[in-house]
């Protein structure tokens, strides 16, 4: 699978911020998030100040638009 580096960076950012733990959410699981899960991740990132209102969900979700 061709993985966008932004996905790995975002995964690492979420882990560093304590929003996920690598032993419970693997990178593969993160990559396979469905739209509802992506929306949840987006909302958490917004509420924790990792994203601003200038980053719309559609832009955030593009990291999951990876060609397999």
C-alpha cells in the first residue's frame, strides 16, 4: 500500500498528544478508519487544539485517500 507520509505524521501526532495509544490503535487500524471514525478524530483534534477551524474536515480526511 502506498502510504501518504502525512498519515504517519498525523498518527504520530495523535499518539504524542495522548489521543491514541499505539498498543491499542495500530497504524494499520488508523489507516483503515471509516468516515465516522475520521470525523471523530477530526473533532478530537479540533477540541484539543491540534487543528484550527481553518482546516475543514474534507481537507483533513484527504490523508485517507491513498491509492492501494
